[in-house]
C-alpha cells in the first residue's frame, strides 16, 4: 500500500529514500492533489520489464489474422 506524504517531505530527501521499500511506494501531494510517486529502483525495473512484455504480447496478438470459426470448421471437415 502506498504511503502518502506532502511534497515538502522531500526537503529531507535522504530520510525519504532511506524509508523507501520495495512494494511500498510513496505518493507525494501538493495542495491535496497527487503530484508524484516514488518507487524502489528494483520495483521500477520490474514494472518496466512487465510493460515491455505486455506490449510485445499485445503487438503479437494484434498481428494475428485468424479466421472465423465457421471457416475453420469448413477447412477441417466440421471437426
């Protein structure tokens, strides 16, 4: 779960970074609105790898032409 802190907490950035843990991002707010999220570098790399994988899978899925089931059945004697 994300911890929420005011953006002014970054004045003590060494403390903020020392408290940063994997799986526990810190959300920063200004005037009650979210302005940024800080995540552990290991978690960031994991997220980036997952995005790359999902984009690749999505690209492959979109490039599949396929055919209607009725046409497939005709080609395979209705089996």
